[in-house]
């Protein structure tokens, strides 16, 4: 969020982002190896799993991507509760359409660790379609092109929508 943006120029090696790109991947995964070339923070190999290494209060700390996801969700829960003035317990969490079952489960686990009751994990393109109200329009089967401009990606997905059911055909 804003705190990270404000400190990235002065402290790039301790400003972590793109954690979801590491979720349930191996250290030797080509995606992780390619991404590491562009990250200002250090990623170390821990039993074939990538861990982000940062310095916090003079100590070296390492975190799995799932732990970072949990920290982000905890912060979002706190922000939501402060804004609403009441406790937030239930959540629907979006993930990239390319996430496999293991990555989806890791995200759900991160939500649970954050104190959230994760009602559902849904694809980001599906969330975009719902936000636009495409689930409310009735009629015959429709194919929809969803363009999702993410933090570091531009994803294009084709969804089929029929009777309120969304199916990702291509991403």
C-alpha cells in the first residue's frame, strides 16, 4: 500500500511485492528465477522453496509467499474493520485465473491464518465480470472478453456466462 510506496526508494531491498507470484512454486521454477532478476529484494532457497529475505529491526528474517499473503490479508482486514467500525469475519478472495488448486488452497489458508472465514476463492476475471454486473444480465449463453490490468500483469480471459454461471474458457 501507501506505506510500501513511500519507502521503496529509500529501502528497496526490504520492500516486498509480487508475493503471489511465488505462492506454492519451487525455487527453481522458471517463473521465480525470471522474476528474481527484477526484484530489489532477496529471495533465498529454503528446501527448494523460495523465501523472501528482509532485514527487520536489525535482524535477517525470511518469509514464504504464503506468510506474506497472510500479512497482507491481515492488514486489509484491519483497514476494513477500521473503516466499517465493526469486525470483519467473512471474505471472498480473488486470485489470478492461472492459479492451480494448490495455489488456491494456499491463498485460502492465508485467509484463515488472517482470521478470515474464506467463503470462496474466485478468479480475478470473474470478479471483474461480477463487478460490472454481467452476472445479472439474463439471456442466452454469452462469451465475454475480460481484460485485467494487474499490478505487474495484463491478463486477458474469455468467460462464458450462462444462467449466472461463469466458466473461464481461456486465460
